[in-house]
């Protein structure tokens, strides 16, 4: 058996479009959006109980460490890397890489999305790890199912063992292009899940973002352990010019690869996406209820309440969310705008 | 100057279609639906400060007497008739008639509707009183503005001084007939507002509902005063077979008349009707807000909240009501079904 894969779980993602459930002090990863577990718990669970995966490294901001330790439970054996400040994904991933053996294979997993088919996820992870051992920088390519304009797209190039070279990255195409990509069958969505050999990833950061690499290494070398927590030094880390792993590395390297992954992925980017992810628990009219909900003549309505009863009459394709002192009622199309509401932005 | 008109204010109307704002312990007449005052306060105010009207007699169930005294304020000079039990409008009106001088002109005013034009109301009241003095039983005929199927209709017959004989009563016609009536121009809505000479009204009840008349008179004769309250005897009153004044008297008498009244009347029969009654305070997109409400891309939406903020996105022709532990979201068409919701009927 080969050495285990080291999951690196990123805890970013504020989920402002999932306001009013997602709030600053309890953002999207820490909410039980699909099923009983939070997205973060599910991310940890997906790589647990399987000796092909080591105990994960969790990278998170200090403001969420308490939530994380609560949700992980006692003595989990996980390592927590506490970011002194949020600097986007490239520094977070580089931090984890610098803490691992250069030959360790790391699997970068965001915790703000849902994956329905965990077996498919693990199969893709193993295929990605194989490519990463050969020093490919491997992205998961999510099978595109609609002309989504909010995601990054990966164009498949020449075949590799278990995957493809990435011919091109396209970030958030317009609608016409997204439709072209979907029709062509050559494009996948970039799901933000990656496999790297830790040493290779650091070398790539050094090549394309040398100052970032230097500061990350310095933050790790002058950081300190505190029980299960590792605290990188704040001063060098805060000096980093933040960037995403896509911009900093993936779009610059000549070793970008992808593994196709059809695994029921959803980034649960807004309330309409959550409704879709909950389709299996919808009633015969496509209505989804959580809490005390009465539907009368509704179709395709999702209603969630943490307390008050919600009575919905005659509605179609509407999402209703009652959370604390906030009530949101939005059409499915309007769901995309929720993050800009006074309530969501004024928290 | 002729003797003053005696307003008789009826306090029925549960308003279950205005749930969750209207509840058993605070039904429709006692809610400030349009403006700062409750419908009941407005009903009293419409006949106040004008010496052509005497202090009103208020007929109400015992469960609402406290609310009424609260809303009337101290030393109002009104007389409160406490119904031992609800028996529909005919016995309530007969009670008031039995307490008045036979020659007194009574003006029966429900307190569960809104009248925008009070001057037009008073003008119609004076015209109705003139006919009542000539022993006509006079209904207010509300100018019909849509083919409403939920109301009673009055067909105008031969002209009288200031009004018309009523040729025919039609209760809740179907849609096709309602459209015919509207097109014909011969029909008005029965607004439930009436003028009678008290003695004549009692004689008519005696003629068409002799047992009801006997029991009402007995309840008054054996009733008692308690400060401003008059308490009819419970035993005879409870023995009454309840009925509406329309069925018991108006449809049977040969002296039914009507005065036309174009006075911005609305029975505020459901949330959509309230939204219409609040059109003057709507924003440029036809949205009406009460409480802390944020609209984003909405048209024709009404949102009322007694606490939580409501954020509404992309909706059209929807009513949102947040009241206590209940949240209602309904289309305008659905508003008619609100009274049948588990929440509304299960109180």
C-alpha cells in the first residue's frame, strides 16, 4: 500500500448568499445545510475511517477555531493550523504544504460545498493522488450540468493515466461561452479540490509567487505549537499579498492536470442551490420543508425555519428562510442577490 | 333639525383570512389595519364629533368588551350591549332596537371594514335615515367595482327620494353572474350597513322571525345594567336560533330600500384586499411595507412585520405577514385560502 493521502481542509467561505442562516459568527461551513451534519463535519467525514487517508490538517481563521473544535469533538487527532488573517487559498495551502513532508501527497478540500457521492469522491481522490505523485498539480473537474456563469472552467487537454492535462482555465465565463463550454463536452467546473505533492506545490509557489513562498515558510519556521493547534507567526503571514491557488499556481504551471469527478457536487452557492441539493427530501410538488412548515398549493418552494411556523400559500419557486430576527423571502432567480441585501452586508 | 341618528356598531367579524395578525383574542375589528386606528376605532370615529349622530350603541361579545373599553378610552358616553353569545346580526340588531325608542332611527355599522371617504359615508347615512323615517328598511349599496363572488348583491328597483327600492337580493353569485351584474350597472354590493326605525325593525323581526323577536324582547326585559354595559339575560338569548339580518328581514320585507354609497369601501376580506386599501402608501413599484422591510426587485408585494426584519427579493404579487410566532407568505390569489390554513383554523 502506498503512503496515505493527507487531507487539508480549508474553512473559508462566508456564504453571504446563504444569509440569514449564514452569519459572520457562524458561516456556511459550520451550518447543517444538507442532512444532520455541517458541511465542515461532512468534509472531515469524507476522508475519515479510511486508512488511505491520514488525519486531516485543518486550516482556519482564529475566529472559527472554537466552532471547529466543538464540531470535531474531543481528541480527534486532527491538526489545526490557525491563519493569523485570511489571505485566500494559496497561502493557506502553502502553510499546510510547509508543515508536511515534501513527499507527502496533500488533498485540498474546501468545506463549503456538498458532495452527495462520497465513494466517487474517494475514487477521484485516489486517481488525483496518483497523478500528484508524478508531480502533476491536479484539480478535480466537476462534470458541468448547466451553463453556470459563476464558476471557473477547466478545458480538458491530452489524456493522462486517470485524468487529463488541463488545456486552459477560464474564470467565470459569460452566459454564451458557458453554453458553448457545456455543449462542447470539453469543459469541467473547477471545484476547488486539488491534489499536490507538498514539495512540488511549494516549489511552484516559489516560482510563481516567490515573496508569498518566502513569507509562508518564515511564518511556519517562526510559528509555534499550542496543543493540537499550530500558530504560524503573524507578522510574516500578514505581510503576504493574498491570492487564490488558481491564479497563483494552477494557471501558471505547465503541470496542471485534472481528474474527472461525477460525485453529486454542489457549492450550495445560494438558496436555490440548497433547494436543488435537497431534492431527495422534497415532497411530490418539489417543496422542501425544515421546521414547522405548512404548504398550501405551493410548487418548488423551500421553507426553513428555526422557530416560527411558516405558512406558504400558492407560491412557486420561492425560498423562505426564517432565522433568528430575520425573515428572507426570495425567488429562485433572486437568490443570487441575497448577499447584497442590507441585512446580509450590514451584519 | 331632526332627531339624531343612533349608530349601532356591531363588533363581529373574526377575520380568519387575516390570520396571523387577526387572532381569536384580537380579531379583525380591533387591529389597526389601515392607518393608526383600529377598524373599530374608525367605525366609532366616523359617527363621532357630529351632532347629527347620537353616542353609539356598541354590541359585542363578552370576550371583546375589555378590548373595546380600552380602545374607546374613558368616559366615552357609549352604551355597550354585551351579547351572551354570538347569534349573527339579526338578534344583535334587534337587541339594540329594543333598547331604543321605537321612533329612533338606528344606523347599523359593522366594524370590520374600512371606508376611505367619511364625508360620503355620512351623506349616505343621512339619506338612509330619511328613508328609514318613512319606514323603509334601508341598506347601503356599495358601488361594485369588480365581479366579486364573495359578497351579497342588491338589484336597484324603482327610485325613491335619495335611494331606490331593492328589486332583488342575490347572495354570493358565481363568477359569470357577478360579471353580468357588474356589466348591467343595476347591482350594488351589500355592505352590511343599514338604517331602520327601531320600532319598524322590531315589527319586521316579529313578522318574519317571531320566536327570535320574542326571545330578544325577553332578554332585554330581564337584562340588567352594569355601569355603561347592558347585559341581556343569557337564557332567552342563548335559546335564539341565530340568523343574519339579510336572511331574517331584508329578503322578506316588502319595504327594502337602498341608498347608493361610493365611499371607498373595503371589507378588507383578505391580505390582498388590505394591500389594495393601502395603495396610497405603496412605493413606486406597488410595494407596501409596515415594519422593518427591505424590498429588492419586488413588485406589488406587501410585507408587514411586528418584529423581525423581512427581506424580499424578486417577488411579485405576494403578501408576507410576520406576527408573533407565525410567518405567512401567500400569493394574492392564495390570500382567499388563508382562513383554512392549519395555523388559522387551529388557534
